C-alpha cells in the first residue's frame, strides 16, 4: 500500500498550490480520502474529506471557500487545490485513506507547504 503526495513547495501569500496524492495497493474507490496538515508544534488537523464516490465533501472552517478537494477513481488520485494561501496554511500536508467498512486506514509521508514572502 502506498499513498504518495506531491505538489508541495514554497508559495507567496495569496498564491496557489495543487497537491496530489497517488494511491496504490488497495481498492481506492472503496476508501474515504482526507487531507490533514500539521504545523510545527501543533497537532495534526483535518483539512478536507471526500467520500469514496466523490459525491460529498467536507472542509474545515479555516479552509472553506479557499481549498477544493477532488478525486479521480479511474486514476486512483486525490487532489487538494489550495488558493489564497496564507502563512498560517504552512504545514506538512498528509493524504489519508479510510476504508468505508472498517477501521483500516493508511497515511502518506506528507508534503511540505511553505507560505512566505
């Protein structure tokens, strides 16, 4: 099983980044996918969730209206489009998969997002 994030980097305040997570080794379409983030000295927090079918999404209040989660079950990928980035969005962003029928779950290794001028 692998979840491999990509797309992180350095961006100026107000800028955009698109994170991607490529999944392999499990039946992607049967898993709820989430993006979490963790900033230095802070707990890991949920950013966004997308249902296994892609039919519903959830966003934390602090990203609502700025971030968009999407998935492609034909390519086994989940994306996070991040717009209007602010310094407080800087963190390591993690991809997470949770089975719809059990507690089975997987984490990616994370990708660093830095927001600075």
